[in-house]
C-alpha cells in the first residue's frame, strides 16, 4: 500500500510515518522503481503499536530498542522486563504527583483559612511566611477526608 492509504488506515499524517521510517522505527518499507514507498499490511500493526506505546508513556528511544526488526522475533523476556519497568516508572510518577497534589491542597487550605480581618495582600504575606517557615502541611486537608 502507498503512504496515503497507510496514513488513512492508521490516522497518522504521512509526515509522521516518514519520520518514524527515518528514525528506524518503521522498517517495513520498500521503494518502487518510481521512488514511491510501498508498505506491507504489517506496517499498520507496527504504527498502531507505536501509537499505543507512546500513549502509554514510552519514548521513541525506548520503542526503538523494544520493537524487533521482524515482528515474528519478539523477545518475550525483554518485552516483559521493559513493560514492568514502565509500570514502575508510572508508579513513581504517581507518587510524585500525589505528593504535589497534597502540597497544593495544603496551600489552598492555608489561603482559604484567611482570617476575616485580613485583606488579600496581608493573607498572601501570612501564607508566604508560613511556607518559608515550612509550617504548611497536608494535615488540614487530610482531616477533612
């Protein structure tokens, strides 16, 4: 199939397909005598795998090492190790995001607990001074759960 049909079947722009070919992710291409690219049916599968893997958080460099030259040559152990490592990376990121969320929620609590006699500028100074002293914590938000 030609690149236009491949682009239509995968939902990818032809330029993206050419990019994947240029960086070695899409190796299933042949040149016809007139210079046009010709792709086998497996190219749809490879491009769908690339898209799904990128959505799962894999970088192009990771994909380059993960995808075999020939789809019949998957290395089961290496594939599983890579997938498990990506899950661990995601779990680490989730922990960092949860921590950041906790800090932001504590900051919101501090801002929202503005004494009635303070204006916004004075409240901002109050909150900033607490932050500088490390007094803000996640405790107020956690207690509300």
